[in-house]
């Protein structure tokens, strides 16, 4: 497996593969890879002939008081994992490679970017859309793989891809969970043992929604009330949002119908966690 640092090298790799009629998969990450990322790389290997994993802690998607500086960086282990799963290339650019001095071009998916996580993290989705568009343009991939856990991010990126008529298709892979239900996240390592326990309120809440929906309950206020009761029993967890929205627009819906996104976000200590389910 090769580690490439520049856009030109990544593009040359991609074009060489395309010349051989190979399909190209991209797995964008910020590193600190876990089993959730592994599932994305596996899915990319299954569907594409050649796979690149990008590892870039993108400064523009972090707010001034967020965890950019302390975000976990485990580059050697990440490369070993990517290689073991069959990635051909790890793209690990320096900040100046993706944001050359004087850069003043950003991608802003207006409207969507201010909803859900975008409401509590102003500028976050502008940073995500900007870096992912740069990655798509550099990698010239056929398919790019993202986790359903970041469901609002997926909505923003789908809109961006459509609006800019980008040629890369977005593939969404299921949430990967610990055995006790906690959705995998690179930020889980911030949790102390008691917080790790409190954090289970998120997956418990999602489980309650899935069970109610499984029994035919589609009324949104009823679903939200049930989730509020779960969080009410965990007073150290501070809810950011509990929403039932159209997955494409992130606008609230009246009834939870097929394809609707039910999502929660909450603070456990200093760590903000998210979880969701797509109504079946
Ligand atoms: O989901 C992530 O890890 C990041 O938001 C992404 C898509 C790699 C962009 O930096």
C-alpha cells in the first residue's frame, strides 16, 4: 500500500487505474480508524477494483472551541488497518496541500448546513462540504463510502454532489455498534468509564424508537416523548437534539414514514455524540 501526500499523486493513481478500466472507491476519513471505518473500507473493496482511504483531520470543520488539536491521531495504526483491508493508497495530505495559502473558495450547502449538527456547530458542514468536494475532485472516484451514523453529513453531501453534478456516487453503510449498542465513533475514546455507561442512553433511545416503530407507532410526538423519557433517566447526559426529519431536507416531518431519519445528539461530559435510525 502506498502513502501519497499530494493531490497530483492521488489523481495520477486514480487515472492510471481508470486507464485499466478499474473502478475507483474512496473512503474519506479523519483517521483514528475503528471497526466502523473498517466496514467502509470492506464495502469499498467489495464494490470497487481500487480503493483509496483519505486520512485528513480537516481544520475547517472544527469550531474555535472544538477538539481539532486533541482529535485522536493514530496514523501508523490507521495505515496498517487500511493495508490489511486491501486499500491500495492512503491519501494523507498536509493542511497546505488541501488549503493552499490564500485559499478563499468554500462549498456551502445553504439551508441544510444549518440544520441538526449544523445548528449547534456553525460552519461545521461548510468545512465538511469543502473538504469532501476537494477529495472528490482529487480522487476522481466512482464511489465514495460514508457511515449512516453521520446521517446529516450524508444529507449535506448528497445535496452537494447533486448540486455540483459531481461524478462520484455516495454509498451509505450501516452504523457499526459495540456489543452493548454504543455506536462506534473516534470520539468514544474521550469517555471515562462512567461516561461510557451514560452514553448508552443514545443507543437505548434509538432502540426504543425502533421497537415502537416495529409495533406500528408512527406518531412523531409519541416517539420523541419516549426518547425524552430515556434521556430523562440519565440526567448527566445533556440532549442537543431529538428529531424526526426528512433525510433529504433535514426538515421535521409529521409522521415517521419509510426512509425518515430519527436522530439524536447529546453531550456526555465534554463529548458530543450522535446516533440515529432510518425508519423502515
Ligand atoms: O466523517 C468524517 O470523518 C469527516 O467529516 C469527513 C467526511 C472525512 C470529512 O472530513
